[in-house]
């Protein structure tokens, strides 16, 4: 096996080492058990379960609003949108609810929430604390138990 065929073992920094993992003999490397940004930060006690629940809800709404590509039939030069009115209504409702939740989030935290819904990790030095602050506001708006 050449170096190009070997599994990427990843970084060995403290954040990577804190992640839950299981060794996969077939691949010859660890598989991470935290499959999203939120579970990673809950596992290292940077976010509470309540904040993670708020994050999962805002991610769910974002995915409902934008998660599905449009299917278009090619009927000559025009084409026809094959999505149903029910799909459009569901996407519209999800988008409106997402925006209502984001309206209570401070602007500096909003950037971090936008990274979260795209599956990205927070950026900059204060990213995680701003993410937590924004998720607290969303959890309050959703009236999640403390």
C-alpha cells in the first residue's frame, strides 16, 4: 500500500483526541462517532444538551427550506418545475420559522449559527461562545426546558 492509499489518520491535537472514536481494522484508522458539529461540542462540554437541541431544530428547519434540489422537466426551451405545492408550502413554512428564530439571535452569533446549519465548525477565537449565546436565544424562543 503506497502513502496515497493509506487512510488519512487526521490531526493529533487535543480537540481531535477528545472526539469519540472506534478503530476500524478494515480501513486501518479511527472512525469518529460524533457525526455533527453539535455532538462534538456537547461531548467536550462546550455546549449544553439544551443548546444542542436548539441547534438541531434550527438545522432541521434550514434543511427543510433548502435541502432538496428542484426537479425540472425539460420541455423544450421553458422547462416545468415538478415540485408539488405541498413541497413549496413546507419549504416556505420552514424558511419563515427559521427566520423568526434567527431574528432573536445577536448579529455576531448569527454568523456562527449560519456556519452550523451548513455543517461547518465555528470560526475565530470567540466562535463557540457566540454559537452558544445564539443557541441559548433560540432555545428560549422555542421554550425548551432548562
